[in-house]
């Protein structure tokens, strides 16, 4: 009897933990003509793009009209796809400024924006305007640059969004939760796009030791 209770308790705790870490879309406002802004943020290799794609796919399956944008500067893999590191790709439109997102958002329900940190300072205004028009806006981007400083328009986006989800990577040195993107080479250029060879996720302690 004790054993069964233990299993029930473990399942309940697991369920509770999941509820605490997962973004639950059923909490979002589903009333007609009510938009909102969601931000998915964290370090490199924390699964931001995977989470963005998961939310967009679910909207698409439900028959909602979805448009996806990314900055023209992010040309690592493909010009026409939002690509995450596990090659779980979804088609997107590269744009050179946040103003163009407004122009390209026609009759749609959901807007996804990837690599938001590389957009200009007007991106929060654009996102809030879209939400005010009744559109669900889902933004994914790095919260900090390689020096641990807030990145581009992300702080303003996080401050004005209804929902903010911080995702974490695993520290490559000690295995704790990581939220810094440490650059492995000496370049000081902020706009260095790269994969595993250029960056490693580190926790606070290991980042400070570097
Ligand atoms: Zn560490």
C-alpha cells in the first residue's frame, strides 16, 4: 500500500513540476480579436527555436494562419526556414527591419519571430502593435550577448510581453543549468553567428571563472 502511495506521490510531483516549467497555452486569452505577446528567451542551446516551432506547429495544426519572420542577418543555414540546431525546420520570411514585419502581416492569426535579438530597437513597438490588432505574437531570442549583457530589443520585449518563458541550456563544464553563451574564440564582434564550435553554454559560476 505504501509503495502504491509512493508512486502516486511521485507522479503528482512530476506533474506539478511540469506545470511549473511548461508554458501552458490553455491559459492564454482565446477571446476573438484579443492579441498578446509571448517571449521565449535564454542562452544558446537552450531550445528557444524548438519551443517557438512547437507553438507555431500547434497553431498551424489548429488551422490558424501563421507567418514566421527572422532577421536577414541570420543566414547560417537557409534563407527561407527557421532552423533549430536539431534541423526541426519551419518555413519563414527573412526581413531586414522590424517595420517590414508590419507590412507583411496581412490577414493572419499568429506571428512568429526568431533570433529577435538581431532586430532593431523598434521591434517591441511592432510586436505590441500587432498584438493590439488581435494577433498572437511569439518572439524567440537570446536574452544576453556573449559578454552577459542584455541583447538588443530583448529587455523591452520581456518587459512588455504578457508571457515570458526562460529556457536553459546545460553547463558544458559542470552540468548545472546554464544561462550564459560563452564565446570560445577571441573575436569581440557582437554579430558573430555560430554553432557549437564558437560558443558553449555555461552556468554563472563557470562563466565567472573564464
Ligand atoms: Zn557550470
